[in-house]
C-alpha cells in the first residue's frame, strides 16, 4: 500500500504523559519508531530496529540513557550511535548506528519530524495554542483507530454527523439547520457555524452558569498536515460576541491530531482545552471521560467505514455540501504530498 501522507511535516508522536524512561514503540508514517526520555527529560526518537539483526530496540534493556539490544547486546547511545559491540573487545563498526528523528515537545505533545532531517524547523509545528496558553486548561487521551487518518479529518470537519452518530450525547438537530461557511487560508481550512439567539444545550448552560438565550459558535479548523481544532462555545445574547471574536462567554477547543500509522490505521490524539473552571481538576477528569465516550462512537463508525471501503474497491467516496471542509483539507494534503514528491 502506498503512503497517503505528506512528508517533511511534524506529526504528533505521543502525549507528554505517554513517553517516559522505558521505550514506547509506535509506528509513525509507516516507520517503526521507539521513543523514550533521557534523564534530562528530553525525548529520544529512534528507528525501532537493532542495526545488527533488526530485533526491535524497544525490547532492549535501558542502561542509563543508552539502550542495550536484548538479542546479542549491542549497546546504542541516545543519539543512535553504537558504543559497545556484542563482543566487548570488538571495535565498534561504522554501521552500528540507528536513524534518529527530531522531536520537539510543544502544546503537551511530542512532535516528530518525518522527512528530510535537515529541514526540521520547529517553527513549522502546528499552532495548537489553546493547549499551552496561560489561562487555559487542556487534557485528553489517545485511541488507536483502524482507519485512514483522512477519514477522521472528514469526520471532524463535518459536524452534521453529530446528529446521528452522537444522538445520545452531543447531537442536536439544529446542526442540520444552521448554514455553514467554508473557507481556506493557505494550508488551513475553516468551517464556521454561527447560531445566534438559541437555547444553550445543557453542557454549555452549566459552563456559563446562567439561563437565557445565547449565541453559539462552532469553528472547525484544519491545520496541516493532520490536526483539526474546533473552537466551540456560547456567550449570552447581547454580550457582543461575533463569529470573528468571541471571548465574552465560555469557550473551548476540541483538539484532534491524527498521525498516520499505516495507510489504513492511525493514532488519534484527542482532548479539550477550555477557558472556564480551569482549576477544577474533577471537571477536567469528568469531561475527559465523557469526551472519550463520544469519540468511541466515532471510532465504531470510522473503522466500519474503512472496512467497507476495502470491501468495495469498485466504489468511490462521494462529496456533498456537508463535506466541503474535508474536501478542501484533502486538497491541502494532496498538494503537500505533491510538493514533497517534487523535492525528492
Ligand atoms: S539483533 Fe541486536 S545485537 Fe543482535
Ligand atoms: Fe464525532
């Protein structure tokens, strides 16, 4: 199967809390990779294969910041360099080294650069600012999902699916009645919905801590190569909130970053950043559990969709108006893929 993701991009390799002293094995963009932290907490990302006979290094034994292969004992330092051969008296050969990857921790995630190492520029890391902004609280979880990461982007850029997929939780018929606006800006795509003067749904009424009509917004933003952040919230009618500026009420960002594992499987990093009740750790935990339940509902649909796509190779996906955000996001991905091909 051919790769369906652009290279020369930063992808989320893991949550900050997932990566520790012991190796974490994770396939990212088709490459088996091992991640762990040094004593100074910086993160190591290395090809997960011993340069000798290719046993996964993640099965190895940590010795300080180094790792010793569990098969014949080759010792590799945290920069991927062999420092001791299986026969200790042997001189270390030049080929006893492992590919390493640039990693930067930002916005609570470890970002890994997939592509030409010399082009890794941290200023290109997707700007998921609500995850690390003072005055905001952010937490979430991780699911492996057996589907093409682009199906998840389609899903998140089209919230009309909430009505049916999440009928028991966050779905609201009004989502099918509100017109939406789709626009692109460079490598970003926006789908905006503005719902003025509506009754706040229970979650937002509680967050706002008052009754009465509200203006509600939902702005889905695709951030290349594979993140979607959704600006959601409500403000009391008359508070002056607009689709362009809305800090008057309560606001959250649903954060989603999808990292391709293989062409038909993905890593899904999800969470919620919010600017209300930011010190309420119980709320954070309850909301995380609730959000995890909602995304499980998507997981069932997306994995069934992937299986159906594979069982129906003679049929193709069709796009309606509701798909305009996903269609444009895929156009950005296709363009980035062509650009990297032309560089290579
Ligand atoms: S396979 Fe790792 S030392 Fe032999
Ligand atoms: Fe969903």
